[in-house]
C-alpha cells in the first residue's frame, strides 16, 4: 500500500549526497506515491545520479531559480494529497512517513512536522503563529504539508531576498491561516547540514530581516513583537559574525540591537567589536607556562616546550567512553557494581563504526572484573573495533583501606602508595581478562593528583586523559583545573607521558579572552554568587565541554568552530559515560526519548565533524604513534 504522499526533493549540485537521500525515501515502511527530484540547474551530474537509482524517481530539470522555485515546481507536478519536503542532503528514518501520517486526524491539519536530531523536545503539540514567531521549530525535511493548503497559500515565496528562510516564511503564513500545524514528537529525520556560522552569514542576516518585514506587512503584528524579532536576528547574527571575525557585520548587527535595546550586554558586545582583530588574541595565549603540580620537573617550564603539535594534519576526533557501573551520582561513594548498561553499548558503537571511528572504553574495576557482564565489550576488543583504557573508581577498587568519603572518591587525594596499589591491581585485572595491557588512564571523577603521573609511569602508561580544563572541583574536594593546558602536552620532562585533556572551551561574546577570564569568575566564592551562570545567560562567557551529556548539539558545534578558529585546536576529545546508553542511569538520559536524542546528538556531531569541518577519526594510540614516528624521523 502506498500513501498519498508526493516527496519533493530540490537539488542543486547534490550528486554526492542525493543517493543516500533518495535511498532513505525508497526504504520507507510506508512507501510514498512518488518521488520527485527537481534539478535546479546543476552542473555536476545530479540528474544522472538521481535517475540511475530507481525507476520510481521522477527527475525534472529546470534553470536555476533557487530552492523556493524548485519546490514550487515539484508541487505543481505532484499528485499526492500530502507533499513531503526533503532537502537533497538530508535523510529520513525508515518509519518517517508511516509514523508521521498517523497524525492526519482532522481535515484542518495543514502541516505535520516531526523531530530531527537537534530538535527541541519541548516543542508544543500544536504550533501557533505566536510560538513560531518567537522561534522556528520546523526543519524543512521534517514537513508533510497538505497539498490544498500549500496551493491555497501560493507555495513558497520566490523573492530572492528571503532565500534560505523561505520555508520559515511559509510556516508563519500557514500558522496565521485557518490551518493547524501538528508536531509528531519522534526523531525521524537525520539533518546533515551544519547549524549557525556560514560563509554566507551576511546574506542570511539580510534574508532574515527581509522575512520579518515581509511577514509584518502581510499581517497585523505589534511594534513590540516586530522589535523583539528584529532584536533576536541582530543578536544571533552579530554573534555569528563575531565568531567569524567579520567585525563590520558584527558592529552593524550589535549597533542595531543597541537601538532597540540599549543595555550593558549589547554595549559590551559592541565595544568588543571596536577592537581590531589583531588585538583580540593576547600574547599570553602562546606563552603560558605548564602548572608546577602537573610537571615532574622541579622548575616551571614554558608551555611550548611541552605542547604537542600535530601540524599539517586535519582536525582529529577521539572518542573516550567512561565505562563504569550504574550508580546514583548524588551518592558518591557508592557500593553499586551493576554494569547492565554494557549490553547497550552497541547503540553508539554502530554509529562509530559507520563513520570509521574506533572508540576507547576506559573501564573501571566493576567492568573489568565481571567476566560474564563485560562479554559484549570483550567481543569488541577481540575484533579490534575499540581500544581500552583504565578508569579508576577508588571506592570499589581493591585494596580498600581508606575511609569511604567524598574526598577519597578522587584518586589523587589518596596516599601515593594506595593510589598506586589500586591502579596496579586494576591494570592487572584488565590485562588478565582482556588480553592486553592498557596504556591510557582516566581518573574517576577527574581526580588527577600530584602523585598520579609517577604512578602511571611506573605501570607503563603512556597517555593520561584526566585533566578537565577550566573546571574547579575544589567545592567537591577535587582538583582545580582552571589554569591547566587545554591541548595535548607532555606531563614530564622526559616526554614519556602524554596528557590528552578533555575538550573544554568558552563560547560567547568574550570567548576570545575566555581561557583567561573564566578562571576569574569560576572560583568557589564566584560560584557561590552564581557568576558563571550570569555570564553564560548574558552570552558573554559560557563554558562548554564536548559531550552529549548536558550540552546541546548547537553548543558543541559552536565550541568546535571556536576552538578551530581562535586556538587552532587540532585534537578534539568527545566523551560520555557508558550508563547513559540505558535510560534511568544518568541525569542526561531518563527516558527513551532522551536516549534517542542522545544517540542522534552523537551521530549528528560526528557527521558534522567529519563532513563539514573536514576532520578525521583517530585513537589515542594513533596519536602516540604519530608523535613517536615524528620523533624517530628527527
């Protein structure tokens, strides 16, 4: 049985992506009536690729006129009761049409949209004009629009001034009519393009402003609502332009924002953009020294003696999973040793394998010692589909001679002898049960201490990844990492132990100075005054860590671009906790919907990093080999 749905795919020079897009249509559990591809003047063989896939695909060619023109053309050719919009670089999940069309329960439903990987889970069930005016919740490739509603409204506005927001323009017009817009609260679209910064930021900025003017002329909207929307556009594109160092556009946008809302936040952003680009990176960024507490050398050394560069290489992505038991994070130390979540690691593993990524599972004693439970992980190790490391949770790791207190849950707070004995035993258990000796270590709770490097070197470890830059854990009796180096570096003068810190950075209007300003607002006293939260809400300084746990996909992409641009960062470490792959274990994944969002965060970020950023996957051991190979060649 085929649904009365016509799929419309506008395509311009999409030969590299359209095959997967069309395949996702052909693989629907509820097949569409027809698949219409409108080649909008491509010069790369898009039509030939599309026509070669299946006889079910109808390909039309036309002169280039923009996406609105192509979609309208496809709609005129369509026979379906519903029009399914799909961009040529996006993909659908197999049940997309089946699950979505089930929401066609009334003749006045004009549009049904579903979730994509970065959709807001709090999207209302029915979208009104007011809710859409505040924010566009709808991704074009998620839309089913009733053909009669589409024709009644005249389709997409072909005005070239609003190219890139013509879809938002139609959703607003539809919401203002008598048609209803329903939300299918399932993630059914893989949205493959990036969000935010673009080489065409100025064009998109102008398009958004023209759209506000166009809609406000068509409808009776209060001056207050118009100004609120304009302020949103000025702020968002001012921020985007500043991240690109496009200071003229940033100044223009922030100046307009100041006219509507003259406050300290907008004034600070405008003032920052008056500085020339050359003064926005301080000398201190390249001359800071390595902290004494993390160096085996008795003298403070300059960071360029210890920093590890991977010049000439594309940005590299490392995945490290804190592989541990499930326990209540509010009750540490805990006596739980359950590792049921190991059965669910395949959910993320298959995403990694599809992109050629070999993750590293840094395991603690609960995981390493339970042979029956860690069988799924052992299979991955034996088939060389992952690497392994060590993750020390001292409260469940023999020998247990310490008081089980919050302070002693940080391995670095233990006596040097006890920290060494626990680490030695864990290393031997992993080697015995997994057939290889780990060379990577991550301290539980990031409890890196003054004696940790010497213990690691004695046991033959080559890599530590326990440092969490910009974090001050003293409030929990842990270490203070605010001045730690955020890039790979040597922990010792002999260059035998490499530090691969967690990827943490600062985004916001003052992000250029973030590494130096953030420590000033994030000490225990400042935390008690909630200063970090205030600066984050003002979008001045917001600390972001590269993880799907508590960080939005947009923030992760923003962080990545910022680190690439401002600090020329070469290595990125993506981390999460293994129990997050089973709902109910961590604060970040409580429900099945949370889990779906979590997995698609991972999939979307990896795709963004490897495709849009042009990065490549790597492993800690591969990084070490690169360094050793370069050293030997010298």
